[in-house]
C-alpha cells in the first residue's frame, strides 16, 4: 500500500475488507473516516463488527423490524432514520455471511 496520495475521506455504512498475512477479514461498519497517507490507511469508525462476531439471526431480525417499521410508518418516524436503520441491518447481515 505504498505511495498513496494523502487524503481524509468519509466512510458510510458498509463493509471493510482487511488482508493480513494473505488472509482476508471482513468487518461491518456504520461509518466514520479513513486517513490515507503515503504508506498506511487508518480508520476511525463509529462501530465495527467482525463477520464471525455478527449473529446472523439477530441481524435478520433487525432487518425485518426495520422493514416493518418502514411499511407501518404513518409519518411518525423520520424516513431518513428508518432508511439508515434498514441499511445498517442489511450490511450486518451481508457481512455476517462472509
């Protein structure tokens, strides 16, 4: 990872792939920042979970709850918050299956 341009970038909800000793590890994050320098990348994230630590049943239940809240919404809940909740649940479920 040498010779990168220096940058600080925002990270959204998503998956992080870390390769260490030729082995890939997958992490779910809810967002944060990445600082990229010439020879390294540092992450400052709100939350992070390793794929093996995520309970896929619980993640699926969270996704189903988020979908139900969105379908049943009568304008009482903030639409953006419901979308974020659903995106976070889908991401955790996807990463749990790695």
